[in-house]
């Protein structure tokens, strides 16, 4: 919880920096030595002068970037490098450095520190005392470093860049907030106070500030998505910048729309080239959108023409005349909001232009309509600016912390010996919070990786975060390209009964060594791609073992491939296109990991064996009332989607109840992540319903919501509960 100071002083000093012409009076500078100048800063926050030292670079340019280096704040020092090393690094980059010593005063903490940061920015923008380039003003806590002008990508041949501000040296990983500026001049961040970023740095975040890019050049109208490429670049360099991989995004005014699109557009078809780090996730975990335009098809209705200049009026009227409503709508944030998007904090000033207030309210209404978690603040007495009220800033930062600092549960590798495959294997396990201190027995969800996957497949998708608040054990085995079935033939020295490995050895080991609900009511199985085929096949083969089964982009066409190859007299087909690239979270592979390798042998040798492993046939062999709960999802744009749709049609024809979901997207990590993120609460709810809402040995009620089987009310994600027909 952030400390809130309810002082009338701040109501008088939440100043817009353009009005601070008298700010030089806040400081006094005298020559101290050739290396530094002494300076005093009249701190409105502390109500006294604080000592500063001004370091000037050995530079021939008239104006230099400037860093306000906030020393001795009453918050933990996160970076490893000492002040002398960091200041020298800034000077070597040609930057002016102002050391400001806050003497560990407990008042110098966020959110109350934010208006003080604003005063620093205003002073530096106006000052003539120092050779400061007002386009490049940084305000950072001690121990932080800055990597400047990192190129993200090119748009029409021009580079799109960002600066990254991060804890220096070898430090514990932290979340990062990315701010998108609202100036159209690349590399010119004039008037762009990275207000929230600089405040968040003092509370254990890293920050990045990137060029604004809008118009017809970029997604969703164009085919380049700089913000998504920035997210991938940040994750690809997580070790370099000490990042946890959790990212938020924010923007004000024009930047607000770009930030919201970066958060809400997660379908691959809006990006032709994902850039050099395509294996990394481009999703953000939270978004802050401030005072922007998000429903452009309603701009004129919201009073835009009455509040802008003549040039903008004519442009809006021309667009209305030349483009239909749908063409305008597809460039609006509202068109892309879904229930699966990151939570959104929305804010706008009460005294801002009426059309901006109306636009932010429309975005909030769309979030409400689809069921996306959000918060809207219409700040009283404020016009087109960042929120200055420390109390509201505290709410914003707490909102960020909820989604960016939530501790994921530990993921632990465990080895076991499988008689069925005559080898030592490894699986990852996630135990629920409080497991060690309770006597409860917990339901178990098994997740089967796709082809080419290994021990890191599911942790790389963030599964440990999705289950953090559930009373659930998650087991994630590493089984190579086994297809999770018993093979017809094995090479000499090998044994490949992978179905038995899971249903006998793995389940038996987990039940024997952990407090599980060792019955059908407490087991669910799920998988993606090859793992989706495996989960559905095992679920249909063993309805006595699992009460819930889920398949994401399931590779159900494999049985057709096997039949085709047998007709051709060839060996078992394995290639089905390139496997989905995954995020690696450790550099060294576990010694028991199969590393995505394929066992040696033949899965099938005749059509009877194929039929015995065909989910389309297996699901009809069990009476519908004895089948596990079935959930299927796929991408509208992936080639494997038609096979999930084929299974859905078969289930409807036979009046077998199931849940079906599809969304725009190809066979990618993002699509699989979206599927498993929705299926986990669904399968957990199924198991808890089977268990009567309580865990064995626990007299209290578990935290269980209604069964997640209803239609998600959004145009881009289609989910239905189906029996004979989809509702």
C-alpha cells in the first residue's frame, strides 16, 4: 500500500511546468571545482533546501541531455553499481548530471515524490543556468543506468527508438513500464515528462520511453507494430536490463491510443514482421491509457468539431466523407478490447476537452461490456495533463503492482523413473500457495507440451502466474516428440509406452509423493498442439482418470497423416511444420530433459492401431454422460484450426456437450498462451464442482466461481457451450 499524504500544499503545487518561469529561484549555483558545481534545491516536498552537485560533461555541444540523480531516497537501492561509476558513465555519454541528496527523508517516497519530480522537470525545461537540452531530461533514482537510443525497428526506413532505464549491474529482476510518447518527431521527447515512469523507478520498476508512431504506417491499419517489437526486444534482453519479463505500457494523449492498441491487439494477423525476436511474447500485463481518442467513429458525435482548430475540423470532415464507419472503426482501440486483454487503468481530466472525456468513457464502457477488469478516473479540476494528486497516483501504482509484481509460484523440476519407457524423466511441478502449511489434498492439472517443447514450455507461457491464486497442483512433464501414446514398435534398447508412462507411472508417482485428490474428480489434463492431441486422446481413452480435458490448437490431423503414410509405405510422419518457438527461462537444460527429441521406433504399423489412437473415434466409444468435460480452442487463422472445428462438429452431431473457443491468430506462442490462460480457470472450476466446492480435509469453502462455460461477449473471441448446437 502506498503512503498517501493528504496535504493542501500539493493542491497548490501540482503545477504544470510551462507556468514555472520563476523556477530558477528554486536553485542557487556556485562554482565548486572544475569537476562539479555546488547547487541547492528548494524542495517543496521537504520544505527545505537540499544539497546538489552539478557535473558537466567534456562536450563541445551547446546543449546536453541531463540526468537528475536522486540520491539517498528512503527506498531500497536496487542497482549494483556505485554512484561514482554511474555518474562517470553518464558523463561519458555527454550528459549533464545533477546529484540531488534527499538524505533518506521518509517523505521523499512515491507517490508524494511525483509532484517533486514534476518540479524538477519544469525547472530543467526552463533553466538557462545549465547547458541542458530540454528534449532529453531524465530523472532517476541512484543505482539506475540508462541505455539510450536503442533501435526497435524501422518504419518507412526511419528508425524507431527507445531509452531503457534499469537497475545497474547484476540485480534482481524487476518489472518494466513502457511509455509511448505523443510527439510526432522521432527522438524528440519535448513536453514528454515520463511522469509515471520516473515515479515507478523509485518503487522497484525499470522503465522505457519510446518514440510515438501513428497513422497509416503502423498496425492495425499498417503492417508494422513497433510497440510489439519493443516488448519482444525488452524480453529478449531481460538479462541485460535485469527485467522480470512482466511489462506494462502507458501513453498520454496521442500516445494513449498507441498504448491501448499495444495492450489490446494480440492477434498475429496485424503484424507482417514480428522482428528479430519472434520467439518472445509481445503481450503486456497491464495498461494505463490517459486522455486519448479510442472510439474514432464517434469523435464528431462526441463534440470534436467544436473543440479543435480549423485544420483538424476539415481533416475530420474529410475523413467522415471519404471513409465509411467500419474503416474508421478498425483504427479505434474499442474494436479490439476482449475479456482476455490485460487490465486497464483509464484516466482523464474533468476539464479536458469534452470529446476526450467522452472517448475515455466509451473505452471504459467497452471494457465493462466485454468483462475486462478496468478502472476509470475522471480527475476533478484537471485539464489535459498527467494526474498530479498523490492519492490517485498511489491507486495507479497499486494497480500496476497487482499485475506486475504478483509473485509467481515456484516451478520445481522433479525426476522419476518410468518403467513404461525404461528411462529417467523429469517434470515440472507447481504447488499451491500454503501447501507446506496445510493438510489439504489438491486437484491436479497435467499440461502436455507441443512438438519441440521441453521442460520450459509451460513456465515460459507464465502458467505459474495464472495459477498463483488457485488451490491447484500443476504437473508439466517433459516427454519429447512422443505424441503421448504407446508405440507399436521401439528401436532396440528403447521402450516407448508413453500413454502408460503418463496414466500409470507419472500419475502414480505424483499421487504417492504429493497430497493429491487421487481420483477422477481431482484430475484434469490439457495440452497444446501435439500436447492437445495427447490430452484429448488420453482423456477419451481414460475417462475414469480425468474429469476435464482441454486441447489448444490440437494437432488432430496426425492420424490422417499416419494413414496417408501407411498407404505410401513410408515411416510414421512427424513433421507438421515448424514447432512453435518457446521462451527459454534458463540457459542450461535439465539432464533428464528430452530436449524436444523424438524417441526411436514406429508409433503405428497398421490402420487398426491408428483407429485406436484417433480422438474422432475414441470420443464416440464412451457414453456421453461418462466422458470428461471437454474444452477445445483454436486460432481462426491456423491450419490446424479446421481439425478442432471438425471435432466440434462431430460432438454436436452426437449431442456431446463441450466448450468451444476460437480467436484470430496463427499457430503461435501467443495463441497457445491465450488458450491456456482461459482454460485453467475453466478446468479448475470443473474439478472444484466435482469436489463439491471444497478440498478434502478442509472444512472451509474453496474460492470457486461459476463454471466458465458461457459466451465471451466480444467479436474477436468466440466461445460457446455446445450440446447439439452452440448457444
